[in-house]
């Protein structure tokens, strides 16, 4: 390649990790190319993840509120119905506009966008099979390569996903009919969010989980309340249960054979119209040719990196879902900024212990920092402050007061160790806590910060107050 064709940075993958890394690198004055094979930018998150799921969560919430809550607010409407094609069209429009928006950002920041599948030829040369000219291959050259190829659906042995009756999250975001019965295998956040969507639209939803608890990373106390809340919304849970087999021979129903996780107990057969396999995600490196250049992967296929996101091969970096760490879009984005800064010779920083996590059900559940179980295990003496949303005037005034805020602070120093919120918009409330934890703030710092009234945020202030003193409004 002539010198003018050599990129400073080549990013493989246009998801939240890759597209953000590409834009940041270009902003830092580096000649940058991003290669994406999906035909659209935005990766899993924009195309089949965060964005379409939140679109359907919102639409189904509106329907559910109209059916069950509007009358309490004096809004009368009769004959509320779901128009599923219209709901899906609204979701597709949101996805299309956002992916096109990323393309526009590439143009604005002068990131060169190559559509096609990338394979390493050497640590600086990448062969791209271009989408538009099938079979045509071109070589893209870069001084630094960032692998941001993300993750893919993890299947279960013996279960074939056809995306019609046995679906992954991708199929669950595009069903053409509301299933009468939906079984969700896996009680992680994706399974619970998708289960909520279809439960609100009228499906009878049963969640089957191998572990004894739902979302195992969640603070135990919050998790128990969360499960009760989902049960009130008519979702059923079969915990400690493993899937033994699936029978799709009937054209009417899918039959799932289940057994206690420990084995040995009676088998049960559950029938459903649709089964969602939501058993986690797996790093995606197929076809990338990592073996051609000797990039190492760990036992579960992730690419280990050092503090600067460098792999074991010089000049080759990796970020996002394909490396160890929380598999979340905002964390991939932060990786993307940091790796571009490191490549540009600056400092970058992402603290995986301070990445907030949100489950976008209703109420939402959000957390940052350590759970009470983790703090207990660390042996640090701590205090807990709690405040129920029932004591929050804004939540009461809008008749949406389910949940609580829980603040965990170090006993000796009052430093905040973890904050867990279950509330209607916990996903927004959590960032005050994320900022506090990033600055090593104490619970008293939050409690003495003036919070506007009446806001849901006041519940965090009161929970913070409750860690070292008494709250006022409960
Ligand atoms: P990805 O987004 O997976 O992007 C990788 C891209 O690389 C893909 O577009 C792929 O086509 C491309 N690629 C792969 N190999 C090649 C190759 N050889 N050549 C060229 N291109 C290649 N996270 C949140 O934070 N919040 C949420 O609400 C949320 N909701 C989710 C809901 C669902 C249903 C799912 C499935 C995921 C959700 N996630 C959410 C997780 C989030 O989508 C991921 O953490 C995030 O997309 C990871 O970003 P990434 O850039 O590492 O990889």
C-alpha cells in the first residue's frame, strides 16, 4: 500500500465500541477506517439489542398503562388495542434513523467506512470481502488495529434456534404475532426485558432458570423485590430448573422437557408457542483470522488485553464485548474512547468496578458499585441506608411508587460502596450515584447536596441520609 493508503487506525466492527473508537481516533487527528460487515453501523446494540428492545419496552409500557392505569388518572379510553405491525414499524424506524445517524457522524468526522467482513492477513493488513462487490477482496492497511467485533447469541446444546418458534433475542424483537404462551430460558436482564414486553402485550410468560435466583449479579434484597414485582405482572418463574430437551414435532406447540437443576427429580413438560433462548452471549471472533496473527483468546473465547487494551500482538487492540468485562454498550463506548486516547499517545481510563447496570423493565432496576453480598464478603464494615419509593412525594403524586433506593457505605469513612435502585426511572437516577462513586464521595456528600423537590432523585438523598442518620419522610 502507498503511504497515503496506510491508516493510523483500522477498527473492525461498527458497534458502540468500534464506532466510538473510530470517531474518537479521527477527532484526535488519526487517519481512521472502520470495517463493518452487517450492512449497517451501530452493532448489536443499535440493530438487535439496546435500541430495538427499549423501543418495544416503551411501546408495550404505553399499551399496558393505557389498559391498566389511565382510568386511575381520570383518562378514559375504551377498546385499547395492540397494532403489532405499527409497533414494530416504530421500532424499525428508531433503529434505521439511529444507524444512519452514526453513518452521518462518520462523514462529519472523516472516518472512512468500509462495508464488508474483515480477516487478518498480518498484524497490519486486513483483507475485506466487500459486501457490495461480492467475492471482491480488498486489503486495508493500518498501523494500529482495534478489534471491536462484539458478541453473538449463545445457544444451548440440543436446541436449534430457527428465529420463528425457537428464537434468540433477535427473533424475540421481531415476532409477527403475540404468542399465547412464551417460555424464556434464562433469567438474565435480556430475558426479563423481552419477557416483560410480551407479558405486557398479553403473553403468558414463564421464565426457566438453571440458577436458584434471577439476575445473579443483582443485590439480593433488590432482586427479591424485583422478582415479586415481575410476579405481580403475571410473569412466572421456574428457578433451579434445567432444560432437558425440546420437541418441535407438533406444528401447534413447542414442548420443553424440564428437570430440577440438581437432576434426579421429576421431569415436567411445558408447552409454548414461542421459546426464547436467552442464556447469555459469547465473544464473536469467527472468520476474523486471529490464528493468522497469533492473537490469544481465553477459555471462553474472549481476547485478553492489558491496561491499554493491547492484545498479545503489538499494534493490535481489542475492546467491548469481545474482551473480559461487563458486556454492556456504555462500557464498550468508554473502552472505545480510552483505546483511541492510548493509541494517540494520551491517557485513557475505564473503571469496570464503576460501570452502572440497568434492567429496563417497569420498575427499572439500576445499580453501581458493589452489592451488599460483595461488601460482606470483602470483610469491610459497612452501613446500609434505605428509602422506599412509597415515601417519595413525586412517586406518590404520579401513582408510580414501587421500589426502593439502597445505599451501602463504608462504616468508618462513609465512602459509598454501592447504590441499588428499583424505581420507575432508576436507569436515569443511577448516574448521580455513579458520579458520587467515581469521586469517592461519602453518603453524607449526597445527603447534603440540595435536591429539587418534588423529584424521584430525593429518594437517593434520603437513602444516603439513612446510612448515617435518619431519613425525614418515612
Ligand atoms: P457489537 O455491538 O456486537 O458490535 C460488533 C460489530 O462487529 C457487529 O456489528 C458485527 O457485525 C461486526 N463484526 C464482527 N465481526 C466482524 C468482521 N470480521 N468484520 C467486520 N465486522 C465484524 N447493553 C446495554 O448497555 N444496555 C442495554 O439496554 C442493552 N440491551 C441489550 C439488549 C439485547 C437484546 C442485546 C442482545 C444486547 C443488549 N445490550 C445492552 C448489550 C450491548 O448490545 C452490547 O454490550 C454492545 O453492543 C457491545 O458492543 P461492541 O461494540 O463490543 O459489539
